[in-house]
C-alpha cells in the first residue's frame, strides 16, 4: 500500500523543494509531478524535489513521446534517478491536447509501446541498433555518461486495453488517471492479468495506481463544492471510459458543452454526489481517508491525491498529511 501526492507544475521553481520535503516528512511514499501541456516541464521541478528528499519515490506522470523524444526522456529521468539515489520512476502516456500544437500521432498505441522500449534501450547504454517504425536507433553509440540504474520502473498512464496490452511487458504500474472509483479496479486487474499472461509475466507484479482531483477540508461541503468545479472539466472524458459507471448521454452532452465554455458553475451543478465520489476525492479528512481505504480494499497498490488538495493548497496538503494519511494507515492496519 502506497500513498502519493501529485503536483501541477505551475509554481515558482524554488517552491518544489519545500513541498517535497513536507510530503516526505508527513510520511507519504511518493511524489508525482504532472507534465501537462502548457505547464512547466516536469524535469526541473523533479530535480529540485530530489535534492530536498532522501526516501520518497519521485516520478513524472506522464510524459508523451510525441512532444519529448525518447532520447530526451531517457536522459532526463536518468539524471533525476542519479540525483535521488535511485528513487525515480518514469510515467508515460499517449498524451492529451496534442492537437493544440498540431501533433497528430499515427498509430499512437504502437508508437507509445515502441517509445518505452527505446527509453529502456537507451538507459542500458546498449550500442546495438534498435529497429522501429517510430523511434529507431541506428546503433554504434550510446548515452555518453554512466547511468546509475538501467531498470528504472516504468508506469503506463492509460484506461485503454490496447495500450495496456501493447506496453505490459515494459511496465511496473498502470495508472488510472481521473478515477477514485473502487468498482473499476477489478476490471483493470483482470485486464492487466490477462495481458501479462500473454507475455509470460505475472499480473500481480504490476500494480494499479488510482489518482484524481483531491479537495479536503474540515468543511466537507465546501470541499465537495470546489471538487465539483475541478472534476467537471475532465468528467466528460473519463466517465465514458469507466465501464462500471453509466452516465446519461444527455448529461454528458451538457457537461461537454459547459466544459467547452469553461463554465465552471454550470458544469459543477451537473455533478451528482455519486459521480463526484467516483471521480474525485472530496470532503473532510475522514471522508477522503475512507475513499482511499476502499480503493486499497478493492486492490489498488497506490492511491494518489491530485491537485488542488484543498480549499487552499497549503491547507489541503496539511490535512492530507496530518488528517488523511494517519486514518488510512490505521484503517489498513486494522483490516489486515
């Protein structure tokens, strides 16, 4: 059982060290840094976090190979792993909002799988050629500095069975982003186990990570109100991906229309309590801890609390460390 905190890269570069140090001091197991389009690239914030910590795992979730070539991905994650003393992990995904920069990948699933293999080949400093349709390496040379660890764990961010099957031989974790729904975990467990068997792996070796928007506050109603605004903008996408949730097409259409206009108020009003609980962590510390405990009971290996964390980021982070994490640990210990 691991608990992690995820940060958006919209802060002064000097802020990341203190945030990571706080997360580590509170007892969390990992820190994730997003790599979303139009925000700061994750690499420098992660380096700042590596300098400020000694124990927690550090990773990006996720980078896509279409705006950052595998050779740059390999180099950046190798440096973070070196500075952190072997605590880095690499999350990769197909990516979103690529059309904003005119990127339209052909065969994105196949390209993603090939990118993972290319990054691993580079981390091994293997001078052999690497054949490929998207990211081939001519061979005859390799990364020109010592790499601390060639077996850095990889994470795949995906809801899709095709991507999971294509990448299963390379990854240690699969992240279901934008979900807090325990009902979906058995579905993905079966999918991952079946894909792993096809390549001679044991599915139990591949952990399921669940992460979503999180808003925690002693005023649970206020926390849920803010979470509705946050979740409404991605709910039209993820609700259609969750096979255990049925959302009326008319409701989805209205959510999409409101999201397209950035009408947070109208979108939030369409999100029921049940939908909110399935796609966000929201409420007082006890309620959020209960959500996390249910996810672990359903089979999650890691639960990740995403931004904005609280009515104010600082207050939310404080409550996650002092109010939510101890409750989850206590509940898990009693239930084992």
